[in-house]
C-alpha cells in the first residue's frame, strides 16, 4: 500500500515543514513513512531534520548531473526516510522539477506513506507539481482570514487536478484565536475534516533551532500531543504501490517549466 | 560592525543570496524574532557603502538602521542596492533598535526585494491587522458569498492555468 500526501498551505509561515515532519513521525509509529522536501526553491526540511550536511539531496536527483541514485538521497532519521533538498541557488535554478515525478514514483514503490513538503505558493508549475502528484493534500493553515483564504485556494487547485483533501490542520493556534468557534465554521468549506489544532508552542521553535523534528525534540510538548492526535485523525487510504508508481509515470506534466 | 558582539543572540542563518527575498521569505517562514545583518556586495567585496541592521518580530521586519547613519525608511533606501547580499540572522528575544527606526512591514519586501507577493504575505503576518482575531475570522466564515467567490476564483485560475502549467485539469463531472 502507499498513499502520497502533499502537505501544503498556500502561504509561508504556517509551520508547514514542522508539521510535515511531525505528522511523519507520528504516522511512522504505524506506517513506513518517507518525507520528501518538494519545496525545491525554499528548501528547509534539512535544517529541521539535522541534515544540513547531507551530501546527496533531491537537487542532485533533479539536476541529473551526478551519478547518484534515489537511494543515495534517502536518509534514515527519527524512524523515517527523509529526502532533503539542497539550498543552493544554482541547484534550484538548474534543477528540472519534472524529474520529481520519477523520484516520487521510485519512492512510492517502497513505502506506505509519502509526505511531500510542498511549496508555499501556487505561482509556477514547480510549486503546483507536488499537489498534482499527490493523492490528497493535508492543508496546514492558521485561524486568520488570509491563511484560510490561501488554504481554500490550494484546495481548489488540488480539486482541479484530481487531488483530494485528507485533512485541514490549524497550526500556531493561540488561546485568543477562539479556535473552538472557528473550527465548525471553517469545516463547512473544506472537503476534508479538520484534523487538529496545534497550539503555538515555543517547543517548535526550539526544535527548529536544535535541528530536530518537534516530536523527537519535545515529544511531551502540547504541540507534539496535538500532532499525534492529528495524525491519528488522518485516514490513510493506501492503494497499490505499483499502481501509484505507474500513475506517476504516466502523469501529464510539462516539458518546460 | 560586529553586531553580534553588540547585541548577542544565536546565529541561525548565514548565506549569500542573489535575491534578498530568499532571506525575507526564510524569516517569515521561520517566524524569526531577532535581527539580521544585510551586507550588500559592495560592502562585502570592497568594504564600501555600509550595511544594514534589520530587527524582526515574528518574521516581520519592523526596524532598520543603516551603518552610515540613516534609520527607518531612509535606511531602507540606503540599503536597496543590486544584490547579492550576505545575510546573517540572529535569534534574539528583544530585537534591537528604537521606534525612530520603525518601517512599514512590507517595506523591505517591496523596496529591497521588489516582491509584491512577499510584501502581501508580510503585511498579512504583521500584527494589528483587521484580518486577525476570532471576530474577523468568524465574520469571514459566515460570509458564504465571499468564501464561495474565493473558491470560484481559485478554481477558475487553476483551470485557466492548466494549459500554461502543462497539467491536465479534472472535470467536476
């Protein structure tokens, strides 16, 4: 079985990368999980996962200039397989994002859950591609009008490309946000359930500085507990790995990006 | 100037960026509270022209000082040069500089980076906006017509851009 989720937000600053790794660690207690930094222009998963010095990254696979295999960009960390992306400008400029399809296809053959940390934008083929390739999106948002608007936009983009919504996760929620009033109203507009509300928690920032995923750094923090609950609320609907790999291989994607 | 010796704090980011929006985006993404040095190429390579100190709160640039003297908007003007910049971020719970150095939240995104989308996201993040708070959010969510309009526009955008992006849209039927 395998299901690919794009973790997306439509805007920066919602804690998408923190959320991707947190959901990954929580799901890894049940599933074989692979996390991919598909935010190739603004890669930062490597900093969150202590992989700053990773030799081979997704950029190398998308550039195709080094004699490296997909497995060379896979790092076993915190009970997950992590595929980081490099941060150098040349790597981003020259990378061929369409190769992401082939990388995902290969990874899909050997995992239960694929989480794609997706770009916080919808302004290019490269930024939309993870949403196109995924089975469903997990929308990370905040209880503000702009963040909810952007999450709704991502949902509509996803729907336009046949990608469903696995769940909506409120992040960085403060007591004054009145999340209990907002949740039932927001739920009406989303095609998937609201799977949780993660409190704004200094532990998340400390984990980022420590180069560790929140659930490894502060597993007993309130935010970590909320992520565990959210992961449990995501109904993983695994299909056949080979079928998914075939679908990726046949996905219609642009020749030029 | 050795800002770290002056203000303290932990170095969290150090990179030469061709486009300052990369650094500003990172600050926003990581909700940086602290300060950053922006060292333009001339200062970096020739030791000329001076550099900038920018205070951030929750990812939003709030105050700027240029090493040649200007503060606030004038400092932004002095700092707005063709890239690259060497940018260093330092975490700090009490970011430096006084109210005389205050800038609009989007000033750097607009004038240093020339990135209107980033400017908009930065404005959205800035505190005390009319869009924050539970009353504003519930009012928005109670306005079915507005929410539907956002969804319809996004659907139309996605479908219109399908050909441009090279993806196959899926019909609702």
